[in-house]
C-alpha cells in the first residue's frame, strides 16, 4: 500500500537573520560580532560559531522550540587546526571541530537548553533536508539555522566551503502578525537540487522560489 | 470515518561489530567476551596504547578506499531490497566521525586519494554511490546521539506521509583522528573501561560499528515508543551535575513505559560522573529496572552506538537473555546495575538511552509489537 502523499508541509517565517561575510577576515568578523556575546566568550569561538551564534541571538530559540542546524563542512578552520596539532592533538580544537560545535558554542555560552536539536550535514540536497526536518518538527516554533566558513587547505581538496555565511530563521506553524514569508515543500514529479549556499542567497535576497529541490520534492518560498 | 493508519514499526534491523552481526555480537556479550585490544593511539604514528575494538584485520590507519567499506557493504547486503534514496524511501545516514579518518590521512600524507572519502558530505556521497542508492540521503550528526536522531526523523517522515518507509544507517569506524582526540581529553587512556563501576578514575574504549533499521507502517515485530531528546547546552563535555537534563530526556520513555516492566540499556562509556548520573536518573525514572551497558566490551561506537546497541537489544529480547554490564573490576554504582546476564521474558520492553557531548541526551522504549 503506497501512503506517500502530496500534501504541502508549510511554516511561516517569523524572523530572519542573514550574514554574508564575503571576503571579510575572521578577525574582522570577530570584531564586528563580539558585542553580541558575553564579554570574553568569543576568544575561542570559530568564525562559523560567531555567525551562527549572532543569528541565534536574534531569533532566540527557547527551550521548547525545535532547532535544525545545517552545515556541510562546519568548522573547517578548527578542523584544519586540529589536524595540524598532531602528533599532540589539541583537546580544545577536537571539541570545537566536532559537528555541531557552532550552535553549541553559542548556546552553551548563553546557557540556553533546547529540547530538540537536529544537526545536519550534506551537499546538493542539504537545504531540502534541513527544510524538511524543520517542517516535520512537532514544536510550534522551529528555528532553522545554518552556514559555512571558508576553509584554506581543505578547500583546495574540495573539503571545505569557499564562502562564509550564516542564517537563522524562526518558523512557526501558526501565522502571526510578524510573518514575513512562508516556506513549504510538497511532493511533485521531476528532480532537482538545492544546496545550502543557493538557499542562503534566496533568504538573503528575500527572493521568491518555486521549484524542484530534490527528486520528487518541490519547495515554495514566498515573501509577504 | 477516516482509517487509522497502521503503527510505525521496525521492519528490519541489523548491525556489525568486531564480533560479527547482531546475533554473533549478542552471543559474544553473553559469553562475557571483550573486543577491546590495546592499540597505539595514532596507529602507524605510534603513541600510547589505548583500548580499541577494530574490525578483524582492519588497521587503525585509513586506506583509500577505506578498509571499513567492506563492512558497510556487507551490512547493506542484508537490507530489504528496494530503491533506497528515491522519493518515498529516504535514507538517514547518522554518525559522528565518518570521513575524518580520510582527513587525517590526507593531512599526514598529502595523498589526494584520501580526499574523496574525507568530510561528512563527501564520504556519504561516495558511500551512496557505492551502495547504488538514489540521492535522497540525509546526514544527521550529533555526536553520540546521532543514531537516535535518525530514528526520530525517520519516524516523523513516515508519520507525516513524507515517506512510505525509511532507512536509518549508521556507521563509525575509528581512526587516529578520533582516537587522538579522545586521548587528548584524557578519557581514552591505557585503562580498559568499567562502565557503571566505582574505581579511582574513569576510562573509555572506542569501537568500530555500523547498523541499520528500516522503519515502515504496519510491518515488523518491534516498536519504538516515547522517543525523547534533550540538549542541556550546559558544558561541552559535561552534564548538569543534578541530572536534570537526562531526567527531562527520559520523560517521554517513562510515560510510554507507564505500568510496564522494562529493563534499561544505558550509555555506559566508563566515565565516572556520567555513569553515576545515568544510574541515578535511570533508577529514579524506572525504579527496580536492571541497568546494563555493553561498551566495556564493544567500545564506544560513537554516533552509531544507539543503533548498534538497538540491534543487540532486539537480539536480547528475541533470545530471552540480555548481556550484563561488561568491564571491571569495581563495585557497581547502584543496586540496579546488572553485572550478570539476565532473562528478558519477564519484561515488556527495554529503554535504550544514549548521551553525548554538549549534554545531549536521547532515549526510546523498544517493545515487541
């Protein structure tokens, strides 16, 4: 018996934060964002941790919200540093390099527990998978965040992002007066793909989208 | 009147450890065997000998293609046939350290052949191609609760009608990257782990492992109830000392178990504070339930432990006997800690729990359908 159906899964976008660090140096990013974190807490934070943390500080996930985090390569610079620390591996860089460190750096720093936290990785379908996870969450409010940081030698091997960016969006089941858009997926024919960086660009530019993002799945992003 | 949908069940489940499949792993645990052996923490690069449970014949050092691929392929041969990764049949790959062995080897040797199996997305893509899956392969990675999240996400996808059935596949194979990392934290040292036992200092062992579960509506002999998670966000490597985070996680499983007799398969890595906390909170949530843990033999299979140990828990219920807590010596951390094997016929289910960095906790109640 085939149960797979075509109803749309949808949530409203209540809050959205995007940050495209472009060619900014890690030091400049730290200097720009450090005011959003408790004094002294940014010294060991990664660039991605700072960017994702800045987004989370604005959308402010509560304990009973759900949180979905998407990053293909995560803490690339901490990974590079950890690998470079052998044969005496650094415990700090080991902890910092473990997925999903970027979110933990921020929420541990602010002592903010959260019941459901779903950290994801991936490549060409990562945006679809993260959106699907967000729309499947039981919590009335779900925060969808993600990002990447530019690597150095790992990037030369195709094992890190070439861009530095982050986003955080608060998604609600019920439409509120603050809703700025809607995000939904539904079953459809055909194929497609949508990675994290193109999804980020759609959010950053507040650009509407209606297209296939995975085999059998259509994504609709509308702005009010 | 709308038809009530059939309940979601585990239609198939299996694992592979250094002992073999779930049946062989269960049998070895029942015999009290230990898969851990002392291995130089950095493989060919040497270092302190630490307890690791590696697949037979597999060195700690990464090869290209990886030596562990044959284990995962062998496991995948036991999957129900079908177009996994296609619309309606998504795959959820879970784990915490896959790919990093390739990164370590790439960093040490500069050999670009390691790059195609390095990092989570590239490693998963190579595996997807090797197993002939379609593209709908999501990756969930949240350290040692990763497999639980895959089961939760798969359940939700089916519940919402976003999937007909779903495959959760988890794999973690050791490398100098992860062994060196845990050694740097000093919890992986020359001592063998003794989960849920009092001793002068704690120690863990690490293990290779992979497992799968197929979830579907109305098919299979096993149910997952009361799936719960909680993230304390208190400290990178420690839990809240009062146990409140783990207690919050257990609420859903305790609610599902209400009035039923259950036993408790805990995380039990061998660290002291976490072990005491687990025993205290499990005893509080499930009074009188025996507590057992198997990482003293299998080692900690990291992000895959929740699924590897689920497969062994199923085998325990199926066979009517559960392995006791392996590893010693030392006094048990509480009267509920089961050091000896025990019968499962008198129980209605088993609560399976895992705990992770960042104070992340996950648990569910496994019952026979």
